[in-house]
C-alpha cells in the first residue's frame, strides 16, 4: 500500500488566559472551542464542511463541565454535518499532538482525506497544579490534602473527592512526583543554574514580544468576546454575577519588560527538594503558567489540498512518542525526537526550526543539547514561558506555529516537541512544501 502525503493546511487558537482567574474564567470551554472551530472553517472557504471526515480533540481535564463528549459537542455547535466523526483523546500534555498524529496517520494510510485536530484545556477547573505550574502548584510532597483557590472554583462537592487519602502504594510509586520536582531533578542532573534558567525565561518573553510587535501571531490568535469574570475575595469566580462584555485578544502570560533583576526576586517553588547541596532553581518565572485555551489545525491529503487549490503550510513527515524515567519527565522529547527523525528519514542537524514546549526552562536546555540542536533554532518567536501552556491544547499550537514560522523563514525541516507528565515525550517533524 502506497502511503499518502499529509499536509498541515492551517491552524488557529484562542488567546491563552490565566487558568481559573483570567479572561476565560467565566467562559465555557466548549463555547470557546466552537468559536475557534468556526474561525478555522471560515478561513478555508474552499473546503466543503461535508468533506471533513474526522475531528480529534486532545484534552486532559474535561471539556464539557456537565460531562459529555467534548469534541462531538463542539462539532455540532459549530454547525458541522452529522457525517463528521469525532473522538476525544488524552495523553496528558501531549493530548492534542496525539490527536494530530492519529488524524495524520489515518490520512497517510488513505482512510481519511480531511481532518481537524483540536486541543482544549481549562486548567482552572482541575485538581492539581497541572503540567507546568508557574502560577498554581499543589505538591504531593507538602500536603496531600492541600487545595488552592483555583481548585475551590470546581463543583461544590469537589472537596470530598480531593480530600480523600492518597494510598501509600501510589505515593511510593515512581510516577507520583510533581512536575516541578521533575524539573528540579533535571536541573540537578545537568548542573543547571538559576541564572541560566532565568535568562532562558527573559529570552522567551523578549522573543515573544518582538514577534507580537511584528504581527507574527496576528494570523494565529482568534479574539473572543466574553464576560469579564467577577472575582471573590478568596480568588474564586462569582458565577452568580455577570461581568461586562470584553474582547480577549492576547495571551495573558506575557510580561513585557521581564528581566533578570525582576526574576531574581522570585522565590523557589514550594515543596521541591534538590539532590545533595545543589541550589533550588525552579520558580514561577522560569516555568510556564497554567492556562485556559483552545487550538485547532486543519490537515489534508496533499492531493486533496492541491485539488481544492489550497497552499499548505507544511508537510507532516514524522512522528515519535517515547517513555522515560518519570522523575526525569522533562527529557522525554529526546528519545521521542530520535524516533520521529528516524521515521522521517532525516537527522537532527537537518532541523532548521524547533517549537519546544517550555513547560520548564530546565528541560528545554538539556534536551536540545542532547539532540545537538543549537538554541538559536529553538522557539524563535518565544515559547510557553511567555505564551502559556493549557495542557491538552499545546501540542496542536506547537505544530501550527511551527508550520507558519517555516513558511515565514523558508525553513526546510521543523520539529515540534514536548514532554509529557509521568515520563514521556512526543514529537512531530514537518517539511516545507
């Protein structure tokens, strides 16, 4: 059987707002997803919605707050025909990239011609601090019953579930270690300093600010009009009141003017420990924030795109997922990228651009060193330290941001990669068209 070429046609996303207390704190995630999906369709008028065969939604914490089938719900509300099939998938932080892989692989074998990969996350409605935790962290190491104000925004009876004793056999097992602790473990392993990580964060904000000013993200972010959340004194959202209508247009994690002096004033994240006498180096400033947001990307059989007269962003040529020691979760992109490169039939030195999810500065630096890819090629328009990381939504963003940067710069090969909680990595290789 001859494999078909798969192309990335387009990609859009919502702004990424602060998890649980930002611009989308009073917004239903499925409604936000509908707007993103509608915008993607409106931007591609040559595509008949009846030709869309599959929509995959990557998500970690649940989309429809009443339960339900999130991807299918969004498709129906967006007005797509009933012939469009949907699936929801979770692979922690790699959920939407996993969705993209599954759709691309279906197109490769000829089972599908047109599909959409989506990702959605509302981290303010989840237990735990999430994958990065630059804003909100609850550590098993400190108090297994501790809650933060974001968690108190959940259903009224959530406390009885969260406060249940975590069995010792789970606490004693390898995977149960906070994501922040894994970042410290990687920093210890590679002797990374606080100054190195803070400088990485400064550079992420600087590059993002420059790209924003140059208009790079204008074609990616879908503004959304919603109610401004009314906040209680304890940091929770007062859902009984309606705030004024506001238009959310930008990512809320970006901090203009971020510098080494400001970051140096931040304390280390509570609850982490170092090995031996090494310094604690993980702070909110050199980690990604927790966020709410939705992403979507349109994939096609390349012949189908040509038939419709559509110019793709890039061709998808390689995939890789790999497991690593859970305590060094942040190194997952290394073996995942080796697998993806082998699948694509190219080497690391052929990669021109990289979109690496900046869950923590501490994992990007050593991962790129292990792969032999210069940092000058990595996140040239800023990364998740500035943009944000709504867990299950990030993978799709990485891929379509990469595709647009490759088109802009004339790069031939690109890599999108991210670590995954509990010890994995996932990678995608793109080629110019």
